[in-house]
C-alpha cells in the first residue's frame, strides 16, 4: 500500500489510485464535503465525474476516454466503487450532489449554466431550479443544440458552474471542449439527473438505495437494460481477477 499526502487543508480524504485505468477516485466523507470541495469559496476549474461499474469497464476498454478532460475529480457514485473505500466512507450519488452544488453556488453568488435534456424537460428544469434556489442567477438550455450555441451562451453569461446532462461520454466530451475557452469554470456531468428533478424519471425506492441495489431496481423496471447491466458483471470479473491495480493514498482537504 502506497501512502501519498497531498495538502489541501486539514481533513484527510481517501484516494484510491488505479493503474489501469489510470485514475484517482476521491472518497468524500459526505455530499456536503464534496460540494464544498467543488465550490466552497472558490471555483477550482475542474470537472466532477461520477464513477460506477459501467464507467470503470468503459475506461478499462478505452483508457483515453476522458483524456481531454482537464482536472477531473472522479467520485464514487456507484455502490461498486465502495469496494475500495475505508469504513464509513459513503457513496456520493450525483443526482443529489449536483443539487447541493447548485445551492452552494447560490450562496456564493455565482452563475450557473445547465445544459441537457429535451426542450420541454429543460424548461421544467428552469422552473424547478427557480423554486430550489430563488436567488441564483442561472440559464438552462436543452441538449440538442450545436456546440457553437453552447459557446455563445457561455460567452454571454460567463457561468461559474456548468452542469451537463447528456449521458456519458457525450457530456464529458462537450465539457472538455468548453474547457478550452473557459478553463476556470467548475463542470459536472449529471447524466439523467434532469429527468429525475422533473419527475420524468424515477429514482429507486429508498430500500434499494440503502442496500446498493439501484441497478437491480432499474433492471426490474426496464428488462431491456440487461445488456447494459452486463458491465456490472464484467466489472466484478475484472475486480476479482485483479485486473484493476489499486493503490491507496491520502489527500488532505
């Protein structure tokens, strides 16, 4: 076990480093701490990327999948990522984290841009955010525009925080391209969170979330997802067979 200390404050965070894929997964003590890391008093110009079994398999097959993303912070969204954690370290559901980041940005008097979903859902998101963060300056735009339109909107409102809900890796690809001109924003890919916020998609019941069985609930709801869920079993195989080389370190936050 390799211990590496990176000073960022007073509170130690566990970091699990994988050699293949070559990424560091950061384990926060709470959703609140993760949100504070992202926008607590400053915008660090990085990207939060949710990690789960499916994404680990994608990265194993294509290590360069997110190579153009600057300053990525991978966090444990899926329950499978808790296999590498210290006792007591929770998973951080992106569907909850992005709303916490949103509220913190409101407190910091920052500006938010939300990209993604259909035009109708995007309009609903605009209304919901107004209810959740009435003092926040923000704009919403659907996920079916050209990159030129997104760039023009970035230039017009100069956001501090940008959420992109397009599914992975499409959202990370767009983020990496926006970073070229606007490297100082905080970016976060939020997948289907916009559909959840507007009740166009349902989260798994609490009992499934408590025991890390959200994937099973989704499979029961949509049996055709079996082919997508196969990545979970591939991940189990890669983990048991030692394909993921793991180093644990300590990051100071």
